C-alpha cells in the first residue's frame, strides 16, 4: 500500500535488480500508481514472482545488467510490450564477502587467519564495483536513449556508505560513493534534454544480503546491529515501505520537476548524527 498516490499512468519504467527486496517494492508502488513496469533481474524466477503479484502492467525479463547485449535485448522486449522507456531505476547492486574484511580496524598484531584489508580478493573487489557502478553505467547507456526526445527520469540507489563509509566493507562503500557522484554527473549531462537524475540513499534496512550480519541464528542482535542502532537517532531499522515516499516524490514530475542531481537519505537520522 503506497503512502500516497501520484499519477504515473504515462510512465514506462525499467527497474534493474527488480527481484530483490527493495526494488520489488519500488516496482509494486510505481505500478500501483499506474506505471507499466519492466522487472529486470538475472534471477528470472524472483522477478517473475513480483510481476505475477503486480499483474497485467508488469513484465519480468531475465537480464544481466553487466552485459550490454543482454540489456539491449531487454530493451527491445520492453519497447515491444509497453513502448519507449521514460523512467529508469538503477537498483542492481550489492556487496560480496570476498571484498569484506574481518576486522573493523587494523592493528600490527592481527593473526594470519583474519582477513585484513591486505587479503581482500581482487576478483571480489572488481565484482562489487561492476555490480554497482558498471551496471548503472551500462543500463543508463542503453535505456536513456529512449528519453532523448521526450525527457525522462532516472533514479539510482545509493547508500549511507556514500556519506559515511562503514567498517569492513571498503569496496561497497567506495562503489556507492561512486553512484552518488555518477548521479550528479548524469543530472548535469542530461539536463538540456529534460532527463532528471536523482538517487535515494537508504539507511539501515534488513534484507537478504545483510540479515546474517545483523542477527545471530537465534534472532538476537549482533554487535554490529547494536552499533547501527546506537548511531540511528530513531533507534530502529527502517521498513521498506518508508522508502516509498521518497520514491514517489522523485517519480512525480509535478512534485519534483525542478529537482535533479540530489541524493536523498532515508535513514532515521543516521547521516545527521555525529555520535555525541
């Protein structure tokens, strides 16, 4: 259930990472407001499940957002089914354990069995950058072509890591900072042809990728969860539905038509809090 409705009946939206927890809810909200939504994900069953829940104005397409040919094939299907795309959500992204350290900070006496910064896997590093940065770059290259004549709207998915890098996840933090920077670049580059580009930076939400880091098998919070909540003035994790207001605001040209190049934190005050 969306917090408020805007008229998106003239929108054809392509969303990458659409089988995931956050972007699937984005797709449902946009569709509830009248948009036709194309759910792009390398995990077709996950995307198809969401499309089935939405109904006739949704289509799921198996898409590798790291391959231009796959994206172009997806665009052909979207164009044939719904018409030209005038709204893009770059939602594909995530982290990888191979690009994560075991220790929060470095000390000289770290034991050999601890994965430090110096042991981060090169392939893992490249994977995280590709999954976040390269996917957004390639997807925008393919789908923004539809928007050149009539204008359009691009929303990227940034992160709290873009404002304040978290310990243990240097690659993901750097990649999301890159997404925020790329958002600003796109906003300037596309402004003359009427394409807006903004980003949403979620604070801390419990999803499939981070659940094991936030809760022990018995359901009790991990030390990292205690740190996160201590740094969040509202004292809790966000709920996915609490991202939808920012999404619909940025989606509505009447509400945000003069807004481009911004990154909106939805974080319970985390970014504003100094810890003191």
